[in-house]
C-alpha cells in the first residue's frame, strides 16, 4: 500500500472529509467531524498511519504483529495504533484496521449526526 491508495480508500467512505489541521505535513481523515486516521504526507518509502482501535483488540494486534502495529505515536496509546504498511499485514488486513477505526468513530457520533450521514448518497 502507498499513500495514494490509502487516501483513495479513506475518501471513498461515507461522509469522510480530509483536512490539514496540524499543518501541511499531516493529513487527517474525519467522519462527522471526528478523526479516524492520521498520516504524514512526507512518507514515501515507509508508510505509517494512526488509527483508532478498541483497547482490547489493540493489545492483541500489537502482540500478534509487533513489527507492524505499535502504540499510537503522539496519541492516546490505549485507543490508537500506529500501523506500518507493507510489513506483516496484507493490504486487505490494513484496510480492515481502517474500517474498524471508521466504525468506532462513526458509532461514537451523536444520533443526529449519524442520521444525517445515513441520508447521504
């Protein structure tokens, strides 16, 4: 996976926005105004990104893939993972981690916001 494929995968999800709130080097993907993925734009050879994760699942992933899934860099280590692409996980497995993060954030939104997103095409 490369950064272009990562971006395309994220923006295909319903109601996703992409922003640069932390400066020109960090691309942030949000759903309902809440962050579900952060990636540095300066990454060419070693793509890594941060995603939200269920705390119990995060511990399991870190144990199963110690070279690929690490506690979230500059994030709450309990709820965020840093994922290194092109190591132990297939692109499909990486996409599943992105989906998991998106779903966690989506389900944390208010009912009104979720309902407004459900109405989008």
